[in-house]
C-alpha cells in the first residue's frame, strides 16, 4: 500500500484537526500547518500528494501560497477550501493550477473523494490478442533479458524466459517473490584488491530486463522496497537494478487458498507497474501505467486501443477475483499496531512458537522482508576479495546475536513476536504501510503452521 500524503493548511484549529483525524483514519499520512510561511517551508522540504489549502489565512493567503509553491513544486496538486466563496477567486486559483475548490462547510467524505480522485492515476488502455502475446515477448527478448512465471512440477517460479510459450500467467502464487531480481538472495557488491594500492570496483547490474507476470500483491511489496532502498536509505545497487527493470504485471484471477490480499488492500493495483494485463479469455486488456510501458507496446506489440466495454469487462474480472479469496482479516489494519502493543508481554508468543523449527522459511519466501547480512570473502594470500550481501531473517537463531555472544532474541517466542511486530507495527509506523501483502507464501512454507500474520492478528484480537 503506497503511502498517501496530505498537507492541510487552515488557521481554524477545529477544521484543521477534524479533517486531519478523518483522513488519518482513512489511512492517509497527514501533516498540518496553521500558517502560510510554515506551509511554504513544509511544501519545500516534503513532497505531498495533495495540499488542502484554505484561501483566507491570518498571514499569507492561500492564493499567495499556491503561487509561490508552484515555483518550486510545479506539479503540486492543491484543493482550495474557503468559507467566503467568490467566482473571481475560484477562477484565479484554477488558473494557478488548483485541481478543485470546496466551499465550507463540506462533508469530510467529499474531501476524501476529491483527494482520491487527484491521486488516482489517469490510465490509457490497450488490448492484445493472446495469439500475439508470444510475438510480443519474443520481440522483447531480442533487446533485453526477459523473466517470467513458469511451471515447476505443481508449483510456479520466476525464471529466465527461453521460449515465450513457457510463460504462465494464470497462476496462483510463485515459490519466491520477484523481489529476488531487485534484491538477490546473494549478490556481489564490490571486488577489491589489497596491498600497496588498495582498489575497489563496485559491481552494478545495468542490464535491461523485464519481469512478466508480477501480481498486484508483489507490486505492493516492491513499492515498500522502493521506500526503503530508493527513498529512505538510497542503495545504489538496488537503484541500478530498479531503474533498468520494466514490470509487466498481471491481475491474479485465481488466488492461492492461503492468500488474503483483499483484507490488506493488495488484490488490485493502480500503480507500481509499467503494464498490467487482465485476462478476458481471447485477449488481454492492458492498463498502461508508465511512459516506458507505452513505449514498449508501441515498439514490440501489435496492440490496439481497448474499447470502453473491454475496460469495463476487465474491471468486472478484477471484482470477481476479489470474491475468490478464502481468508479474511478480522481486525482493521489501523488497529493492528495497538493490538500488537498490548500483547507484547503476553505468553501467547511462547505458546505460538513452541513448535517453531527456526528454519527461516517464512522470511525467505516473504516479498516484504529485506533484512540482509554482508560478508567479505578474502583470498588465501590476502591479495584480493569480494564483498557480498545475502538475505537474512529475524526468525533465524543467530540474527540478533552480537560479537560478545549475547543473543537479544534468544527464544523462539521473542523471534516470532519480532517478525509479527515488523509486519504489523514497525513497517507501518515507518512507511505508513502494513509489512504484509497477504500473498500467503509464508503459510505454505511453514511446516508447523504458525507463520500466518492473518492468523496471529485474528488470534490476538480474541485475547
């Protein structure tokens, strides 16, 4: 779930606070300002998806703020609000680029809908006959490396495509998430030479590649990785892979029996992809999500423009698929951090983890786990070496072990608790999104059947 950020600028505390409370309860990340200068400072320092701006303020007017902010945030989306409407002011703000104009008093739900409409991407749609899909993939393979979903016995896995006919798009879930192409299980970060002249050569991957068949829940997980490795702590190795990766997603019309994506808002996506395929039987309706995706279609596919009927049919298929999920979270997402907080000292964790095998399967198949370990491997003669990064996980026995030998999470219960707190609290508080996308991989991978965040959150509610 991508964090949706809103700045509310109004010098009336009751209005400012009530709007902030409403939007916060609707899972928006909300900031407030009661002064024009403060608002300009905040807009300069932080990107907000939408700014809700009162026209009459005690210092600068909303019109002045919008005019100045547009100089350094030309794409700023502003919704103007006022208790003193006038045609002249409305026209002036629209000319400055305001996207809407609301007259006080208004229903907070009306503002929410306006914000949602402003954030929602404006899509173009294409259609591609299934008989032309293999030719599309073959054309891509001539200019870049293509990875897609293939059948492996009774399971499915992402792998390099050699024959377009091997790609499977009507699968339920893959063994490993596609994050392995952005954050590999093991990767070489750099090579170095020791001696009188120390030399270091970073190992960046810059090959163009495309991932075909990424599900909406995995798109959400990749957005979380982007938050961590593109924005919060920029990682050049991740950035290099991400910039050179095109994502062709596909709607999941046949969900896994262990999945619960609708409960966490990841069953349908409107962002995070370059192209999104929806299966309509004889053809795919393609949602174009980026300029890169549009260019890909124009250069490599014999695609036409989708009709309104085809687009509606695609939306209908998405709605039908949501009803096929078998599992439901019984607690609101916004309540999960508090639910975990009050259970921190509960004996529930040790009871739940009693049969844990410490195998780490749950975190190794998780699309949102991004903990890692770094090791240097040096030649016997100490002349050269490589630095490698590899996946690590909080449920593994030695994850919290330090050099002195102390293990800060020595019990199974403490490790299971930490994993669930990361899924439902730590990630939520840091990035504004739940750390679980409901894919159900951990459930399928866990032999003692204790790994499901859904089961844990539902059980904690009953304590």
